[in-house]
């Protein structure tokens, strides 16, 4: 389930004796996301307004408007932003996906991506907590490797400046098969700092395909509510850091 070209690309990033069991790439070319239902109208309104505003400043004489060179140049950054969100972002997204390679080994997940330079993300399979599978009718889809917040759900993985997105295998073919490869390596999912209600929702999604463990914010007062969710294991750090110390030292006493 690997490709020779992709193997050669990832080989310099493998440790001694480490072997790929799967390698793949996202779909290439210009793609529309569901978030574009909002982004395309917004970008057209933004770009249309700033172009009209900037053109008005440039073409109107200084005498009638009192516009200075500073105010004429002030609109240029807004025009550039408008052109990027209207057109440029599609080409940036396509370029990044064209440079992206995914890999799975026995112990970790590798994501090699970038626009001008290639960055490497390495994730220990055993430490993965939240794995989200989004499958389409043609069996392609996205596997998100980490918690997804409201912002991610709204933007559907679209990159935004200053906003960190969780690592993911995006727009890959036969996404279910790739997810099954992970199931052979991941045996337990840690639900860290989940409330009992959130754990119940997570267990429905996991559907007993992995062992589950709850941790974080659990003590002897609320452990029963966590146990009643049906979780397989409960980790209570309070057994250590809330335990009372006992002085068992040996002291010499002069008689």
C-alpha cells in the first residue's frame, strides 16, 4: 500500500530500521470546501468594496478630496488581502497539497508539507487521543488527528493566518482503509479532561473499536460518575498528588 516515489520522498525522514506501511498524498488541484459557501460571497463583497474605495482615492484629484498620498497607499494592503481571499488562497491551498506527503510506520505518523520549504510533523501513534474520520460517497475523505474545535468545524480545515489547525490526512483516497491501518496500531484512546457527558458522546463515536481511558480532573469524589459512563479505564492522579505524606524517617536520639 505504498508508492515508490512517495517512499523515496519520506526515506530520509525515517529512523534506522523504520519501515513505511502506508504512504499517500491528498488530492491535487483547485478544490472547493464547504466553508466556501460563506467565504466566496464574503470575499467578493470585501474585494469589490476595497477596489472601489482605492480606485476612488487614486482617480479623484487632490484638490477636490484632500486625499494625501498616505491615504491613497493605505488601501493597498486591503486590496491585497481581498485578492488573496478571493483568488490567491485557492492556489496557495493547491500548492501546499501538491507538496504534501503522508506516511504511517509501525510507531508514528509522518506528514511532510509546505509551500516553499517542506516541514515534517511526526506523531506518536500511541499518543493520539482524538481521531475523526470524514468519509465521502467516493470513499475519499479526511482523517483528523487531534481535537477539533468550533473554528475548525466552521472552516473545514481551510488554513487561516495565526490559527493552528490539527494535523490531518486530507482528501486521501480509500480513507476507511487508511483508518483501519491505524486501528492495527492504536489500542487505547485517552479521553483527557473530558466531562462524563463528553465521554458518553465519545464512546458512541468510538463504538468499542478501541479500549478507552479517562483522565484529568478525576478524584475520589467524582470517580463514580466517570465509571458509570462505560469507560474501560479511569486514571486518578489524586491518588498520588492528593495523598497525605507520612514521615517514616529514622532519627537518632542521644540518650
